[in-house]
C-alpha cells in the first residue's frame, strides 16, 4: 500500500482515480474546497460509438467561493435519463454491462440534492463492485496534510496536470477496433468491459516507485 492521499469528489471518476484508491492506505475526501467548474467533480468521459463522450451533471448556479459540499444538483435537461441512455448505448454490448446495470440504474432514478452526496454514494457503490475497501475520511478543513499526498488537482480533463504515478494498462474495449485504446476513461468503461478483472488493471496501472 502507498501513502495516504487527499482527493476530490468525482462523478464516475476516471481509471487513474480508482488506481489511487486501490494503492493508498487512507483517502481524505475534500469537502471544503471551493467548487471548480469543468472538472471530474461533475463530469465523466465514456467511450461511445463515435469516440470519447463527456457526460456532465448539471448543477444549480454556483457563486464564487461556494464550497463543493454545498453545490446542488440541477434537474435541468432531463440529464438522468440522457446519461443512462448514453451509458446503455455505449456499453450494452460489453461483456459486463448487463451484470452491473442494476447497480447503476438507481442513480439515474433517484434525486440527490447535493453533488457531494451523489458522487460519494456512487463511489462507494463502485468500490464495492471492485471489491476494494479504502478507508475514506472527510476533510475537516481546507488545509495541507503532511502525512498525505495532495491529489486534489490531479483529476481534471482540462488542467493539463497528470498523475505521474498512473501508467495506463491497456484492456479490452468494445470500440477499440474503431478508435484504438482510449486511456483513463471513466471507471464504468473498465468495469463494463473487464468486470472482476478490473482490479488487476487498476493495480497494474499504478507505479509504486
């Protein structure tokens, strides 16, 4: 096991995020940061028939300085239905979609008020499917932790900051014949394509040294 980490919430986080959760002893989930737009906190990227596709959870208007724990999910645009349809369209022919569909479907039927609660409930479900049990604490303030690696800025589709310890391990993808291997997509891509073998891909994708 590697060092403790501080990580942000994420919606159906990328493979690199779960590689961190597999490798760490304890994870501090950041709840006191100011909400950052256009990140994985409310966005994931899946592999569609046409290539990478971003799915975004809409949030109610966020004022500058709003804490991530206070951001509310919006019902705008019938997004729950649209996201579930996108997942089915992208992954219904994968080896394990039918096996896991009943675990994911309720998250597109139930209303969550807060993005933080929604993301965390989904993360806990995904960890159970992966059969990993990271010890997760909520941060008590926005501060540095000398005994933990700060990963709060690592997981963003646009920041240009990458996790130097993440080395993507190629795995079977249903659209690889069209697009080649697409690294670091949402964890659902790995789960639906690889099922119980997902844990081995996560372990092999993290550099301990």
